[in-house]
C-alpha cells in the first residue's frame, strides 16, 4: 500500500507539465534630484508558474526576491513582498513638508493630509540613504498595455513612500 502511494506521487510529478516561466524586461522611469531629467533603470521579473507543490510567484531578479502574487490574470500581474532599496531620508521629507506648511498652511487638506504634490516635491528634494533599507513593495504590471508601477514603503508614514512607473515587455 505504501509503495502504491509513493508511485502515485511520482506519477503525478512526472506527468505534470513542465513549469513555464515568463521573463519580463521592464524599464522603471526614475528622475534626478532636481526632477528634470528622467532615466531608465532596467528591472527583470520572472513569473514562475505554480504547481501542485509550489505556489506561483513573481521573482524580482534585480533584488533576488520572490514576491507573492496577489493578482495573476491575463490583464494584470500584482505582487507584494519585501525588498531592499535606496530610499529618500524621512527626516528630510518631514523637514521640507513642515517648512512648506509653515509658509502655506492651506496645503493641509481638511482631513489632515498634506497636498500630494507638495509631498512629491519634498520626496524629490530629499537625499537618498547611503545604504539600502528594507521596504514593503508592491509591483503591478498591466499585461495588456505593459504599464509598470512600483510602490515602495519604508515605514508606516505614507509621506515617505515612493511610487515609480515604467513599461514592461515579455522577452522569453
């Protein structure tokens, strides 16, 4: 009986189709400190199909991290996880936001949040950390248009998040 169970497991593994991985070459658009000049940073993602024994994942080759798939449809890939990145310094973002609010208090919304564009300006002005910090990351790829969005969160304050965009194409 035990031998028959082992044979069934081996038969399932041998007869299951081979895993088909899809490699996506993406171009993340980043900006210089002034925000005037954009440049492209290549990012590679490998969609690793799941099997009976393994959950499908999106492997971010640049960071060597497996991201958990949240959405995997013909139209959208969305994955979340942890990765390391050079991030803007939170103290400098806060200092910039506080200075802007002192000059223009009307930039604080009625619900207490600060004007989104003011925060983006402060993020772009802040120095970037000398070392990579661990971040929560969300990657969304529109499989129809090729649009890429990467959201990186370094702490619980949304004013310190970075969101970048780009495009992707399947290469093999």
